[in-house]
C-alpha cells in the first residue's frame, strides 16, 4: 500500500470519520487524532506484519480498526478480512459498528460484504464466499471438537487413512464411544464441515493425524495426533476421552489451516486473551491461522498490564503472518532483543528499589535535590558510595528506556484521553510519604 500518497486528504476522499462529529459533540481535533492513528497504522503495516492498537478505553479503537479495514478494501476488492472478537456479544457490537459505518456514510460497506459466524464449522463456507469480504468470529469458536458427527467423521477418516482392519476400528469405537456402531464408510458420509469430502482431505491427512517434528519458538504448540496415541498406547489409549478429543481437535485445526483461503488482514479484539499459548483456544488459533494472514491489527487497552511473557505472546502472534523462514527468524531476533531490554529494565528497577529502601532519609533528600538540579543525570558524582550506586543505576535505567521506547513505537500506537493529559499537567500526583516517593515517581 505504499504507491499512494497517504495523507488526510487521501483518507477523506473515501472515509469520513467526522460524519457525525457535530451531533455527537466530538471535536475536530479528536477526529484528526483518529485519522492520524489510521494513517500511522497503515505506515507501520507497510514494513511490519502487525501493529498493536493500544488506545485507552473510550478512544474509538473499534472505529479506527473499522477504518483500517475500509482502507484495505478500498485498496483491492480481492482483499479478505477476518475479525476475531472476544465473544458472541462483541460479534454483535462489531456488526452494529459496520452497519453504522454503512448507514451513516462513514464508508460505503455493502450489506452483503460482511457477515458474522457463531461456530467454526461455518468458517469454511463464509470464508470461501467471494461476496463476503469481512468475517466476524468470536474467540470461543476456537475450542475442542465436541459435536459427535464431526468426531465420527474424523475417527473414520483416521481408520481409512491408517488402513486399520475392522476389528481394530471396532475396538477404538468401543473404547471411545462405548459402541461399535460408529464404524462407518467415510467415503459415503456427508462432507466434512459441509465443505470437503474424504477424497478432498486425503492429501493433508498425514499432517492432520501425526504430530509434527516438534515446535520452534515461532511455530504453534503441537498436540499429540491420533496416530501417535495408537502407536504409544494401542487401542486402549482411546478410552482417554480428553486425550483423544485433543487429537481430534488438532486434526480439525490442521485441516482448516490447509483448506481455508488466505486473509489479507486479521483483526484481533482484546488480543491479550490469547496471552497463554498452552490453552486449547490459543493452540487452535495458532494452528488454524498460521501463515493464513498477511497483516494483522491487534487491539488492547491494557498493553502495560500484561506481564512480560504475556506481552511476548502478543508479539509472537505477529510472526504467524505469511512470512518466509528468513523473515520470521529476523522478526523473532528483533522481538527477542526488545524483550531482553525489557527484562533488563525490570531487573534494574528492582535493583534501584532495593538500594533506595536502605538509604538514610537525610541522604534521600540530597539525592532528590540532585535529580531536580540535573534532570539529565549528568551531575557530579556523590561522595557517598550508596548515593553514587543509586545514580549509576538510574543512569542505566534511563539509557535502557531510550533504547526500548523506539522499539515499542515501531509496533504500537497508544493515545490517552486529553482530559487525563490535562489533569497530569495541572495537578500534582499524590505520592507515598517519606523515602518511597522517588521510586514511585520513576515507576
């Protein structure tokens, strides 16, 4: 999207974020801020696989994301977009936003251009519908296989793929379903998810039923496959319903990953809900969508309430975009370097806090006066070894901050409410009494 001159004039030629600004008493400055956020996000996406949109609650992240989606569709009618929402209720909210965009004249989305789904089995049909450009799906669709019809299809597909004789098929069905009647001829069963026959799935069943060679730092976590269970535990292993259901889910995830079309843009609302890569939901998301999107926009209002490892997982999902091996490795090297700096900053902050805790109150006053006289921390050295150790730790903290901030800004956009900024400028912050104040203000 780099060949066009993208500025506010270009954006307003097809997108009108200020359409209802006067009626809703939204200032021109706020509309311009939203437009600048959209333009900045597009700029980041030119060179990055993803951007973290982290505006404070109430700043219009949903509208900004919808505007970014409009830019992608304006660019090409062939672009397809998948939006993952936090749940069914939020699916309805997003659909209402799209209706409002269309009806209010913000952007000319067509009514048949976007659609909401409530179950993973609906995704193939909607995703392959050429008229539908935007699909909204709640995060809870990425769960275990629970429907019996789907389980019966996958198990019988496994039987045929593994060339098991009738006796072993019956033993497995007896172990898992408590009945032998579930043994069927898969070639005569209804198509899987209403989309694919057994014959169409054959080329990808090796990957669906056998666990991969192992995961790397930038690949989805792998569950054990049905073939692995049979090899390790025999037919008795299929009595463990939890283990088998995970393997069935894994087969489902792999099939969908191979058969779904590619999305030009993935939007994830409340991306922090995927912070734990070991959950079935996150593993499903990772596997199904691995290499299935070119660019991604993650929305979260709480990026700094996440732990380091949780925030690292959000960046990990950026690497699941369609990248070649070299690009993915380079991305991970950059992200790892950024997070090494973050962890070092945390370690230094803890060290500073520990040193400060044991400083005499008279010396804390001397140190606070020094920091006010030399805000760049370039003042003369202290005679006191304790105070000089504090000063040196503080210098290292500030140096690291200068290194880390540009790294975050190249991935993240975050705006705060104007009244909060005004409050910070016009009101003094209440801090803890005595010698806890400096670490508090630093934090």
